[in-house]
C-alpha cells in the first residue's frame, strides 16, 4: 500500500518538500488546488518534479469548473513529461476553490461530462466540441469568423513522443460519484474517513456500479502521529472537519453512521465556516467529540497509526493519502508529529 502526503501548493516550498518526502520514503506527494487560498498546483508540481526522480506527484484535488478539461489535460501532461511519468490527476466536484468564487460543488452531470472528456484528452483522443462546450455567451462559435478552414474537433496536438497516460483518480463520497469513479476513473479515492465499515460500503457501491471491472481503491485519511492522544486529536481536527463535511455536504449523510456520528455530521453541516477552512482553531473543529475523531481519523502513537493503516491495507486499499496537521494548531507539536510520521510510520510501508 502506497502512502502519499497531501500538502500545500506553495511554489517556494514544493521542491524542498518533495525532496524530503522522497528521501523519507513517501510514495508520492499531492498538492491542493484552490486558487484563492494557494498558489498554482501545476507550478508547484513542476518544481517538485525537477528536484526528484522517484515519488509520484499530483493534485489533491483539482475540480471540473475552474479549468476546461483540455487545459487540465495539457497541464497534467506537461508535468507528466517533465517528471518522466510520475503525474496523477486527483479530481473532485470542488469545495474551497469554488466556494471562493461564490459557487458550490459542480453538478454531477457536468462533472461526469468533464471526467469523460478529460480521459479522452489524456488518451490522445478527439473530443467533440459539444461534449464539453464553451458557453456561447462567453465566446461565439468559431464559424462566425468565416475562416477558410477550422478545427472540426478538439484534441491535444502538442505532446511529442511516448508520454504515458496520466491516471485520473476521483475523490468520492456519495454513491453517485462513487459509481462514476468506478466506471470512468483509474482509481477510486474514498473520502469516507478511516472507518472500515464506511469504506466497505463504498467498495460495495463501486462494485455494484461497475460489475466485473477490476477496480482500484484508495482513501484520503486524516492522520497525526503523536504519542499524546489528546495532542494528536487537537492537531488532526482542523483537516478532519473538511473531510468529514464531505459526507454531509448537501444535508444527507453518505455511508453508514451511528446516531452519535450522525449528530456530529449534521452539526458540521450547519456550523461549517468556509472562512476558517481546515483550521484547527475554527469553531467547526470544536463540533467533533473524541469518539468521532478516533473513528474517522487516525490520531495516536506510531504503533497505533501503523495498526490502523494495516487494517485499511487488509481491506484492499492500495493507496492512502495522508492529511496531517493544518493551520491553527501548535506549530511545535505539529513539527514533532510530522517528524514522527516520517521516522516511524512511513518506513513500515516504504519500498
């Protein structure tokens, strides 16, 4: 099972973070894609690619609204080319990137069309103009210019040589997106927490949506390694608020949940402040009790973290993306937790 880190897309630190991750034994590094809160993800990934030779690189996650699928495919293939085939596109319906444009997550219909078009671009196939059209109130049809000739379809024409196809991984929580991921993605990346029962539910939904298909499963997991469980919980809460909220984004809970967990989910739905997104000192971080944190996140000492990760591995997860301490927490303790993760947990899965 591969362990990937999820980190900020800060171009100034991308290369050094990637170099440290590679030296420590991480399998890969994903960077966020949220244009109002962070720098450009593809700039950061390109810089990381130039200073590393082994680790995987990708977005965690991009969305289907802020870039046309041709633009996303071109950017990803550029990193794929520079890195020698180490790029992956993590994509979802959008959260903070769209919230800071005054929009909610993309509609399933447009998200589905985007993913299908994106996969075609990445495979070098032609995409019909109407498969993912530019609205005519934004730009008129090219035919109005009455050119001597014009493209009849959309296709990436610049890649030269054998650039491996970039894998697409869909971050999925609800049954409809899980079904889409099962049919169209190269890997399903669940955002259901580290709860085995919920992950088994997601895997069952995926298999039902794509019977007979060989599926690959992974998950985003909030994890903090610290010998003091109380400190670990405090460090993990900020990021957990974001990922837990995905399960109740529209008011209805996705996946199995106890009555107590359901109350927490609804409290997060009603009390989430996007202006304090992922912060450990946010009001929403106080809405989760210890039992919820212990179930949905992995927060504890090295042996405990390894045990919980092994459980996920035994279920068939072949990739875990770890989100650790976030802003608004004790920096000294966060640094200690990250070092402990590098020194004690990653070696157990490296190689």
